[in-house]
């Protein structure tokens, strides 16, 4: 049985984390072994990079930010994601390489071709089997974040125009690869959104031999 790699993408406050938890509970009820992880993060090294990147007290330049992301990604792939997939397990990852294309590419305006090459180097060419895009108007997502977490991080504090560019890049990536991406309306209530997630994931489970 092959492993199944599902990534969750979207802007701030889009509800990805809630849906990852719900999907993990559902899959474990079916007897699946599930790893939940996130980017940046997942390993001790990557979690330290995460803290640095989100700290409003630091201001790395766009390329420094991108290289830090790739370093964390290379570590979590090698130490966590690839070994779990090799065992035939399900991996659910809150953000992955596409977030670099959206945030550092769309948001920061860095060269997309070079970022794609950096992603390929960090991941060894591994791509998700399925990517779920939780699409939401940036203003709505940022308002959600502000209500849920009064202490904003460095990315939350970017101007709305930055988040609009991020959303546009995510949608462009989804249009370019509809076989891998499924775009979901993140404005739905939690239960309806969970149903949409399950409808997208179940065929991929079957295709992986489950």
C-alpha cells in the first residue's frame, strides 16, 4: 500500500488547521496511521526556523526568508515526511512547497522559476498526491486571525495587498494543475467544509490502495 501525502494550503485564517485535525480523526477511525505536521515546522530544527520567521522582532529580507523556508523544508522531508510515506502512512501537512510559491513568489515578488528550483532541491522532487486550497477573501481571513489570536505574527502584519497577491498566486497554481489541486470555499461552516474535504480525499485513498 502506497503512502498518501495531502497538503493544506490557503491564506491566513482560512481554517486549514481545524480541518487537518478533523480529517486526521476521521482517517484514524478507519484504521489509518496518520502523521500531522506543518511548515515551517515538524522537526526541532524546523520549529526553531518557524519561530524565527514568524517573530515580529526579526525582519529577514525576501530571499533570506525563502532560504530559511527551504532549509526547514529539507529537514522535515528527510526526517519526517519521506520516512512516513515510505511506510505507507498518510501524511497531512499544513502548508508545503506551494506556500513558498505563493508567499515568497506572489507576496514578495521573487522569481517563480528560481523558487520552483529551490523547492525541487529541498524536497527531492517529491510532490503531494493531493493539495487542498482553502480559498477565502484575505480581509475575512485576517479578521478571523485577529479574533482568534490577538498577538499577531510577522506575516499577519503584512498589508492586505500582500495577502491579496498570495491568494491570487494560490489560485493560479490551482488552475495550472487541476489534477492535484482541489479548491474549497473556506467561507463554509466547519461541518460543510469537512464534508467537502472528505469528498476530495476519499477517491485519493482508494487510488492509493486503501
